[in-house]
């Protein structure tokens, strides 16, 4: 039994003492962020699984870990020897967590979890699932915390201000828009826990979560006041003055529960189920009638202002230039110099850091060679990173945080010999990305209407990838941003969001062949209006990413003429956008990498 197995055994003893029969540990902080600081990585501490998404369920009988297709191979490797059962989400005959609990929890038993890190939507589903079955939910204690003796401290960093001229809207204007939405829903109060929404609302940023420029905080908005709960150490004299001028009252972060227990309530409270903790939801439910809808700030934040879009376009060009130069360097140097996956990512990270306005990476760079790329969110570690040779595929998924935007881009390149099958796979992925980017669709469409365009070339071959095709991206904020997305599956717990002008979204089909290779080609697209006629308003996409697609891996015989036309048109645009930043031999490389090819 390894350390994870030992910790699970100790946790089972604690659960027996607390009379808890099933204990749930999600991957979450108190704000249900996608990425969390070290303080909140309880699931990782207990299980040893380091992926960014997963939920641990522990009972006296067994411990199980649920994660999605991005992490199946990684989880299989990391859970080995722990005794923890891997439940591969969305696979045939694999129960969901709710189905598992419904089958195994008996009447009179107790399901436990830390109500601060479980979202209200999940807690409410459990309530409904066990309604009338005498099953108790225990959510007011972090039982597992007793095992983590050397737990990191709660993160805190200094808040900084995004000037109005850089985001295009004042705090007062944003609050006015929020209050208008509150009025439409007849809500007198609004509880907001989602960190990137709070940062957007108050035009601030911080560094409490690695790569995500956010500060741990809550906010409470009424028609007359706005209260921000934030760690006092995060505020400078400048930011205190700023909040005073904005009419925002600052209170200590850990005072939020006491405040919500004692504040005067005059009507409905807006409390989004998917972005509020279960413990705060239950507190509000006991005190007021709730509006249980998606935070109004999510849609507002997703639709970028003209000022934001102008800067986003500029920084995507700068970012594309650096990635293109890095890929040229990789193709030249692989096999000539000694390097592993970490050396390669370090090179790219250092190049990106030289871009004026660079703040941080937008996520840890995924640098994956050969079979490692078959793990969609692979993370190379010191001592285990693969050496890169002049052979096979290399995949890099990376991005930056800049004073004018957040970037995300993936490319797969050929470093040497590849098989015809690998060329076929690469070509189908590239065709899927370009088909989606070329889509024309009527206003009112959601991501589910369009996802098939990216998958179609793969589905025709009986192939697929086990992740969504696209996600929103923040503006100097989280690299994964909702509420819109591109996916083919219907999920009752996720809203269907219309794709509207001003949103940006990733377009990232892939293919992952375990033990052999992984391919992903990702561009970021801006949603724009096209023509309007008697059938309605047509919409389309414009590329923000301009990075060559490796022609060494393209199999023209496996393309339709329309796919070839799209590839050549995209490469012509890449050359037009990037050529001013290249000269001499590097310009010749760019010309060759973006040359038109024929059937």
C-alpha cells in the first residue's frame, strides 16, 4: 500500500468516528474554481492523483475516484497501489457519482462533505436523490483536514486594478447592469462567489490561484450597496481608495458567513447553484426566497467590450509569433541537441515571457512527446520527462496572461518519421478545426449545434476525442471561461448558452491513441455577425490564432477539396498576419510553412 492508500485508511477511521458512511472530496476551493491553490488540493493529497479534475468518494467498503477522459491514463498510473478504484466518467457501464451513491447508500446512513467546497447544484441533486429515504447530509465539517498536518497556508496576494481604458467599462456601469438584471428577476440581493466574475465586476486582478489572476473573495450586491469580502492583506492604500471611490465596502474575507446570517433581507436573493457553495446556499435558503439562475455576470463577462477585443486581437498576434518561432526552433533542433519535455516547455515559456505586457502563463504548459501526448492533459515532471528525439509527434498546449488578454493555443508538429496512419489522424483533426472555424450559423445557435463540425472528419473514420471542442477564454482572467461552450452531449446540469457577437471560444479537436501518439490542433475564434436576410441574422467566426499547421503531417489524399481550400486560405492569412515580424531565413521558413498545397 502506498501513501495514498495509507491516507485513505486513516480517513476511513475518522469517518467511522464521525458516523459518516460516504465522504465526498471534489476538486474545488470555496468558490468552485476550475484550478485551485495548493491549500485546497485535498483530493490530490488523499488520492495522489494530480489531474485538475476529479472527485473522490470514500466509504468503509471502498474508495473510488471519478475523472473524465482527459485523465484516464494519468489516473490509472497515479492510483496504482493505492487501492482506489478508477471510475471513468461517461464510459459505458460506469455509474455517475449520483448513481453510485443511489445504489450503495442505505436508509439511515450519512453522506458527508465539506459544504464549502461542494457546489449548491450538486448538494441539491443529492437532496432530491435521497428525498424521503432518511439519508442525512453532513456538510459543516472538513473531516479530512485532520490528516493534512503540513497543509499549505491560505493564499493571499496584492490586488491590482485594471484601468477603465483597458477594459472599456467602469465598475459603476457594471454594477448598474447587474442591478438591472436583478430588477428583471425581482431580486433585491445578489450573492456572488465566482472569483473571475468578482474580478470582472470590480476591474481588479490578483494572484491567489496559479495562472488565474484572481483574489479569494465574495461579494454581496443590493440595489444600494456593494460589499466585497476579501483578505485585508490583499489591499493596499491605493486599492482601498479605489474601492471607496467606486462605492464598494470592503470587509474581511472570513466574515462572509456571519454577515449573511445577520444582514437585513428585504426580498429575493440571487444565488447561482453552479457557482455557490452548498453551505452558503443552505444559509440563504433558510433566510430568503432564492433566484437560482446562472450569475448575470457570467454572460456579461463572456461578451467582450470593443476595447477588450481590440487588445485581445493584438496580443494573439504577438503570442502567435512567439509560438511559431518556437515550433520552427523545435523542428530544427530535435535530435541535434539534448532536451526533454521540460527543456522544451522552459524554452517556450521563456520566449513568451519576453513579450511586452507579459504577466504570467495562463496555465502550466503541456509539453508532450510521442505517447505522452495521448494523455490529453499530460504534465511532465522532473526526472520523468521524456527525452525528445528527431522522431514522431510533439504536442504543445500553452498560453499567456498579458495586460491585454489571455491566450491559449495547441499545435502538434512532426519531428521525424511518422506513419501513414498518424498522418491520417493529424489531417482529420486539422480538417475538423478548420471546418468549425469556417461555420456560418443562425443567431440563436449554441455550441451543441456546431460541435459536430469539428468531430465529423473523425466520426467518419470511427474515431473521437473524449473532451469538449471549445470553451470561452477570459480577458486577463481564467483560460477556461463559461458559460458558453462547444460540446455534443446534452447535460441537464449545464445551461445551453447562445453564441453571440463578442464572445471568444476555443476550437480544439484532437485524437489520442494510447501508447502511441496524441494530436490536438487548437485555435481561438472570435464570434462575429455575418449577413442578415429574411432568414435571420447569420453569425460566423474569425480566427484570433495565427500559427501554421504542420504541412509535414498533412495527407492530401485524405482531404476533401473544400478542406484543402480552407487550409490554404488559413495559411495565407497566417503569412499575412505574421510576416511583418519575421525576416531573413525565418521569413523563408514562414513562407514554406504556409505555402499553398494541391491535391
